[in-house]
C-alpha cells in the first residue's frame, strides 16, 4: 500500500546541514523518519530513528490538515504526538 501523502521538513542537526524529517501518511498509520545526533563516548554522528504512529485519531487529524494544505499544522500534530520539541508548535 502506498502512502496518501509524503511530507518533508528541513532541519539542521548539530553540524549537519540539509537534513530532513520525512513523514509518510497512510490511511491507517504515519511513519516518521527523524534525524538526530547519536553519541558514542565523545563522538557524535548523524543518525535517523523511525517511528510509527498508529493512533487513528492522530492519523485522521494529520490527513485533514494535509487535505487543507496545512502542512505546518500537520507537522505540529505529529510533533505533539511524538513529543518532538522541534516539531511541536511554538506558543
């Protein structure tokens, strides 16, 4: 099954430019690839983590946002669910 939407959000992660979040939004789930710095001892390197949102109410809200061309709001809802301070709304 292919995603209904694929959205990206540019971000700088530590010293790494040109990084991005990627969310693939399906009818029943959202997969999110998030960049971060993985530390091993005193050395940090670029890494990505993958998370899946299966909460249907969150999926429905994100799909609604995307159908209204409100991609920033969709990212905020994803950020709230994942407790990702970079994506969460700035009040």
